[in-house]
C-alpha cells in the first residue's frame, strides 16, 4: 500500500522531483532566515533614527553631538552617519579660509549624499534574493509537478487497466512540488513588499533630515560670512 503522507510521497517521488523539493525547501529556509534578519535590521534602523532626531531637535549643541557620536562610530545608525559625515566635512572645509561658503556647503552635501546612498544600499541588501525566490519558486514547483505528472502518465501507458489507486500517488507527489513552491514564494513576496516599503520610508526620513541639516549649515555659514564681512 502506498504511503500517502508527505514524507512517504517525498520518498516515492522521482529523483528530479525530490531535487526540486529540496531546492524549494532550501529557498524557504534561506528566505525565513533573511526575513528575520532584515526585520531586525530595519526595526533597529527606525528606532535609531527616531532617537537621533529627538536628540538632534532637542537643542543640543551640534559640536557636542558630533563628538558624542564620533566616540561610538561602530554603533551609529544611518541617520547618525549622515549627520557625522556632513558635520565632519563641513568642519574640515570651514577651516580653509580660501574656500567660498557655497563650496563648503556643497562639500558637506556631497558627503552626506554618499553616506546616505551607502546606508540605503545596506538596508536593501539581500532583498533582491527575496524577490527572486518570490518570482521563481512557483515556476520551479510547477516544473516538478509537470515532470511528476508526466512520469505518472507514462507509467500508466504500460498497464492494461488504470485505477485511481495507481494514479493518485503519482499525481499527489507531483502536486507537493507546486505546494512547496507556493510555500516558499508567498512569504518571500510579502516580506519583500513590506521591507521595500520600510526602506523607502527610512530613505525619505534620511533625505528629509539631510535637507533640514543642510539648511541649518546654510544659515550658519552665511551668518558667519555676513558677520565677517560686516
């Protein structure tokens, strides 16, 4: 009697269908690992950005804030890195009296933009794998199903009388491949869409902060320049 359990059908499947199932299982395991890891990274980035903005707009001296952050470089969040990159470049260029105020601002802005792009790349890392799993897993599963059903009908062609008990196991084991493909794809697609949305929100928050900080530097450098001219 045929074993119609999941593991029974797996062991009865052909080598190719077994390989497809194992590939889909690996996709699913890697996807869930990335889902938990990316969730942790994005949650931490959001929390760090919120805490930093609260501190930044609390009225703290920016020089003091920079030195506090610079003392723990390896633990900084994305928005903190944007701030330290811009402030560091601004302070460095301001020491050069031959530079115009606009060139100082442009240099600080470029430094913040490069840092921001690097941080967004970090937030987006491995998301392409989730998108790939979500896209190809159903097709990989369908390939295993088609192959399994094809083998079942080939086997039926060698018997005089086909019965349901002869057809059912082969079709069932083939359909498991499609089910596993969907099992791998659905969480990956949902996680990819959710994480992409979260990354877009964080990127926009970083961009907004960059613009606001650039405006503060603009006011400061032209106020100083106006004072010197007076």
